[in-house]
C-alpha cells in the first residue's frame, strides 16, 4: 500500500438517514444520496462512505 502524500484523498462518512432534501421523504433516500455525492465531488471530496444500512 502506497501512503505517499500525493495519493491522499478526502472523504465524508455519513449515515443515510442524516441526508435531507426538499424532494426527499425526510428519512434519507437514494435520490438524496445521489445529490449528496454530486455535491461532495464538486467541492473536492473523493469518497462518500455510508454507515451500514439495516444492520442487525
């Protein structure tokens, strides 16, 4: 694994239920996640990581 500073990327970790939008159902949904990913990419993030969904 190469850990040189030139290869670093920044990311965001979020639970899906924390994502809200005007069009969403208020519980976090895939359409809102897509909007969030586009926004994150536009501001320079390279990774969006979600907490596990329906983990039992």
